[in-house]
């Protein structure tokens, strides 16, 4: 609220606006009769008093008891289509969202009424819906017409190709509406054979109830349940002796503080307007202590991911790519060929306020060429060891997020480590780690001239020896060399020169991200390869991603003769896009990552109807059969 994360319940204006948790939803109530219910997923209900009849507008219509004029635009005219209606009520001056669009891209999907699956879906899915509504939910039919829910189910099944839990979701919405209308219904989940994970997952120290109290006992109001005059709802109830504190059930002694209508969990903090104060609930005294100013030196108050808070004023990034070439936090560049395990970056400072972490890497060997890029990355943080290796592309030992063609490991204290499963590793840290770092990436003291030599770095930051690994070239003949007479050729636009061409595809990026280090590394490696293997293409791609991730436009530079997409490895059931949406839906979630707001990137995107599953694009179909109970995940590739 106002870019600050608040816990329920909330009381504003001495009761003018109240927000509370009821069952599986949040309820917003006003003193003039407006009620808004939302289940944090897909179910949204708006109730208004009769005094507002004919005085409202929007996608919900005008509430004048006439269905025929509901599709009215702000100008008062009837919309020519549903798409036109949606466009007319689009809220102005709202920040753009990568997923925001008014209509389908290309042709909208349609339902093939004559397909085999259409009949299967009707019998297996929505036919079962009708069976449930005529059974344990039958007492509700006279009050809430189930026909519209059956039509919604058919539409979702047809358009969603059987994905996710549309049947259970529809029944949950219908049963919630029935219960809140005061109608007694019976447990439908067992008869519907909904998979276990569709039943609400309750927090620790709580349990599920099909017909529980709609007004949970909270730390703010421990007696709320005894004063409740609402009908029972499907919900999670705190166990005896526990109270709801935010989203957790805690003993009364561990409750937090009330502050200006807000509830702050014990030990937690919130920021007042523009971070003027940081107010913390003292665990011992149960009183709120406010500190001015809200942000320490080196931090600034700003909105990130829709929440206001104190964030580092700047970040520093270290990268290891290609040859491999290392660019430290302070901008020093050097070539590194060791093939043992080395600490790329870590915290050397003893400052207890800085969370500790370590990033280790191991380089690969290509023929006699020592060190040809990272083949393994390990991130150690909070007692966890996260390993990403080239041999298991698309998989990690701890689940992290895949963004485009890279895996990203992030922490709540600002560390970001990315690895492309090929050779490039990037480590990004906030300015709070200035002069506190160590490893191959340097000390981050803003002085690139005090970085030690490659030989010293290798000896100092080797953390493990692998059988056969070396810190450098064993013999002079093993060290790669470049024919200097060829260097000028590789600096032209036919090779690496395109990177820094002032009128080329990267011209808009030059002022944002200097092309010099990538250009030099490109020429160095291409020269070592004697212009073979199209090695310059990987550097052009690296610079493309560097620019695109900074929101800079890069013109299409690939052609059928120059770094063609046909030579790029890619998953089946995917297609290339020069500027594609990296927030792809996955088989795990069925939807893009939550709060994903990222610029487009060059890469391979799953075709329509396919979802990202590890390093491949798969067709996902989940079927819940009536008898016996079977939850099937079908993955098909062509």
C-alpha cells in the first residue's frame, strides 16, 4: 500500500477502510458499502450497495438493471467488441508491463468443437463439474446458477488445452460463493478427485478446515472469531494457542506491534513516506522504534518491484567470459587460464552487517588450450552450496531462476550471479560491498590500478585442486599464441569490428556500455582460433545481451551469411527472436515468473502451446480422471 508492504489486518481512517483476511481471500470493506474480495490468484468479486445503481462504470458495467447496455465505453457509446471495451477502460499513465497487451498476438486461439479432445474434456472435466454441483453443492443451485460456471470451465479447458487445475479452481470459486451466501454445502474435494496440491497449503502451526471461521483470531484482534457474524468458509485455522501474525501462526508472546492502523511483525520494519523513517517492532518491548533518516549512507530511497525501500545507490559487476577474460569490479581486465577451482568473488571484510558469500569457478580445457571458459560455478551463501555445471544444462542442485539462456542466482541482500551454461559468469554486488570484496574479481575499491598480477591472483585464490588441473601453461608450447599479421583482419566489420562500429547495430549502446573490452577480447580469441569456429559470434551475442539487459535497443545483425541462427543450438519446439520476452512460462508454474519485469533479449522462445521445462520446450497436459484418481503430466516432443 503506497509502495509499502503491510500485513493484514489494516484499519484506515478510524474504520473508513478495513482490510482483513477471510478464508483464502483478502477482503477490502469501506464504510459506504463497497466490498472487494480477491484470492491472490484469480477470483475477484466486487460488491456495491443499491445506492450506487446507475452510478458506476468500467468493465463491470453500469449497474442499471439492463444487461443490453453493459458494454459501454467512457464516452457513453457501446463498444464494437470486447477488445474495444477493454481498450476503452485501460487505466492511463500506468507503468508498462512486459506482459501487458489488449488482445492476442496474431490470431486469437479458437476451440475446435469437432476435435477428439473437446469431447474428452467435456466428459472428464466439465461433466464432472456438473456432477459435483448436482451433488455436494446442490443446495446452492437455486441461489447461484451453476450454468455460467460450467461454461467458464468449458472455455478454460478448451483454451488452456487441459493445463493446470481449472476444474478444482472453478469448484473452489463456486463453493466459496455458496458459503459466503450462507448456504450449507458438503466437502466436494474428495468426490472431485482434485489433486492434493489444489487443497490450500496451510502455514506451520495451523490446519485446514472445510467450514472454518471467516474472521480469524489475529494478534491485532485475538477475539475476532467470537465476534464474527459471517458464514463459514474454506480456510486455514491457527492451532489452539496460536494467533495469526501476518501470514504466520505464532504464540501470543511472539505477536508484533500495531502502528497507525498497520500491523508490524515482531522484529520486522516498515518505511514511512519517502523513507523519512524506518519503524521497527521491538521484539522485547512490543513497541515501535522509529529511526531517522530511514536510509543509511550509501543507500537511497526508491521504489523497486513496486515496493519502496532503502536500496544501494549503485552496483558493481565483475565478469569472466570467453578465453577466459576477467573484468574486475573496478574495471581492470586480464586473461586467466587456470583450470583448478578458484574463488571468483567473496567477502573479505569482517563487518558483521555484511552477509557473507563466495562464488567459485572452474575453467575448461579445449585441446591444448588452457582455460577456455567456465564449466562450473558454485555459489556459497547462508550455508547452502548452489552448483551449476555445463554438463547438466537446465538443472541445478538448488532450484533457481532461468532467465533467457542463463541461470540467475539472486539473494535478498543484492547479490546476483548469472551463468550461461557455456563460459560466461557475471557477479553483481551492491555498493555496500565496496572495499569488502576479494577473489579474482578484485577488491572493489574503485581503483583498478592496485589489482595484483595474474600469477599472484592464481596462487592466492585457488580454493581446490582437481586432478590434472593447472594454474597456467605447463610449457611455452601449451600457451596459445596469435599471428599478429592476422589481427588487423579480425578488427574489421566482418569479424569483431562490428562491435564498436559508430554507425553499426550497437551504436546506441556505446555510451551506456563501453565496447572496448569486449572488442579486445573478441579480437584476442578470434586470432587464437585463426578465424575459425565463428568465435566472434559469441562476443557479438555477449555485447547484444549486455546492451539489451540495460534496456538499450540493438539492431538485428545476424544474417544467413553472418552468424546465422541455423548454427545456434536451441531446444526443440522453439523459435529465434532477436528481442524476445525472457519471462517465459514454465512447466513448474504454468505462468511467467512472478513480478518479472525484464527487457527483451536475443534468444530462443518456446513455440505457442509449449512451456519451458529445464532446457527444453515441452507440451504439458494434466488430466484429473473421475475414476480412479490419476494426475498425469504428459510431455510430448515432435
